[in-house]
C-alpha cells in the first residue's frame, strides 16, 4: 500500500463571501476530476462554490453511464490510480471514497497461450525493488533483462528538461533497448500511462512516468482499481459543496467565459454568473470556443490552446458465459489489446483497454469486439471455449491530451502570469508536471483552489512520496510538485 497520507488541514478561507447576492464567490465551469478537486478544496475552506456541468453527472471523462442495452452502470473506460498519485488519493479521502479502491502490488504479464509472469515490488529499496521479480519474469529473455537494467539506469539519471524536444523512442534507441524489448516492455507501460506510443510521446513525459511512478519509491507503482462505478467515487461532492453554501448545477451549458463571469444556457433560460474568481475546468477545445473576445485578447494562454491535441482510448466491456480470466488484471504482451481487467469475482465479466487507439476509432462496434475477443482467446485459453454473451465498446475520441514533444509550450499555466486575478485554468492538459492522468487533473484543481484562496499552492498539494535514499544516491532526478516536466 502507499505510505500513510498526511493529516488533512485546510487554510482559512481567503475569498470573502460576496455581499452582493448576484455575485458568486467562485464559479467553476466543468465538473470533471479537476473541477471537483477545486470545488472540494474551496468548500472545505468555507468558500461558497458554484460548480457547473453540462452532463447530469459528475466526473467528466472519468465517469460512468447507464447502459440501456444491459441495464448496468458501466465506466466510460477503466481508470486506475498508482501509489505515486498522492493528490488523487487525497481527493478520494476527502470524499470518503478511499475505501472504494482495491490496491494491488502485483502486475500480471500474460503471453500468448496464457503463460503469466508476476511483477511485484520486493523488500529491496527503490530503485531495485522490482529487480527480483523482473529477473524471474519469463516474457523477457536474459539479454533483454540485462538491456532493461541498463535502460532503467539511464532513465533514473536522465534530465527530463533536456528531452522535451525528443520522443521516448529516440531516448530508448540511444540507450540500446532494441525493438523486441521496446515492444514487450516499454511500449505497454508507456502507451497505458501516456496514451501515446513510444514513437510519438514526449521523452520528458515518459521519463516522468518511470522516474516517479516506478523508481523513486517502492510503493509508487502499487496499483489501485475502483471497486465501484467511477461516478460513485464523487457521490459525496455535492453535499460537501452545499454544506459550505455552494451549489452544483447539472445540465447547464457554458456558452461564454471571461475572467470574472460565466454565461450559461439551461432549461430555465440563459444567465450570466458574475464571480470574484472563475475557474475553467473545461476541455481545452471547449475553453477556446467559449472564451470571450476580451479574454482572448488579454490572456495569451487561450491562443496557445490550439496546440493541444487529443489521443483516443477504446474500452470494451465483455460478458462471457463462463469464467475465462483468473487474475484481477493483465498486461497482454505484444497484443493490440493492451490491458484486461476482471470485473467480477468469477472472471466472466472483463473490461479491455486499448490506449493510443487512433487506428481503432474508425471501426464499428462489431469490428472492435471481434478484434478484442480474438486477442483475449489467444491469451486466455478458456475464452476460446467460451461464448460471448454481450459486449459494449466505448470510444473516448478525446480521452486525453496528446503528450507529444513540444506540447509543454501549449499547456497553459493554471494562473495567468500576467493577471493575478485572471481566469484560472484546471484540467489534465494544464501544467501540472504530470501527463494526462487523474493525478494531473487533481493537482491543477488544487493549484487553482490555492490561487483563488490566495495561499501558496504547496499548502494545498499533497506531498509526493519521499524519494528512496538509494535512488537519490544513484542520481534520480524528479521535479517538484507543480513544476512542468
């Protein structure tokens, strides 16, 4: 399990409640993870927040939907949290949802035919904690393991700032990793964490994943999987916000945004909400669309949003007529379907995940299902003898921002450096020092809340896992929380 979090302490509210009933204290546009994070921290500091969301549920892209075909509540896509995600786990604790995460120390790497290697941290200190299980892993040859050790040492000592213009494939080739090792190890990890292949992803972003997610602390890569639909993780947020005098308004569309106001369209008509501070937790393309002319002219961050692209994810829910999978999750070595998660104790219900899914999004549901079930039959022999009862593919075409070389120049700062009272921007695409993850989204929400409160961002950010002394002695470099990768 990740190390015990520090006690929750909140600063006194620095945003006074407006004496004008027509002027809100803080308006937050967008109730994804970043918007929820900002709203929760402000509400716990005593600030009345108005949280706006177009959908009729919270969570944004990390949420669930009621499937009319099956009558089940299904997640848009499987999301996981790692031990290094200290701010997202802090948010779950504040929402009383931390007990709804099942933590796994093991990673199961499955080869065609079903042979399985278990990778888990040992009692050795970081960064050598995975060494014993990797040495025993059968999906890598001895030569590949030796090259992997050299590659990990190069990753540990790499200066991310020097690799912002290159791809991770270029870094790996410089380390002599070889195509077979890249395909069997580096690619599955990188595409799952960054939603881009090693040939397209920023080397700096991928290096951050390995440095802070694997090498800095022996609990950094411990994986947490929600045991309830994602939407249930946020169930306590509305009550928390309302107890502080705020409100959550679902089913309203933001049609205009400025540094101190938000225009909305709802069933009861159009309205302009004036606020002391405005936080945009909208997707980058949506913010660019609704930004006022005045805001666009005054805030250079808005124009840079055009440089933030997207990368898709496809998730496929499957139900078989009999148990087909025995492990709680699996990395499929060398497969187009990268991860599979068991969604019931028996192993009949599965959720398959394809990240960096550009070539999958043009396919129809039947084509996607055929490809995924064919992969699963190769890796889980019992599936070849089972009957598929139903499937539900879900395409998230704009699942994450595209973490390509140079994108850091387009990612906006949370606070406008030219206007201390200007628009605050939160979201996984904003500068957090992290790739497109729920952790990155939470960090930007916390940073936006700190700016609205007028307190240092570090006073609201949860501390990172402490770097292992041996990792530091060997030359591991990490960036401080909130810094850009």
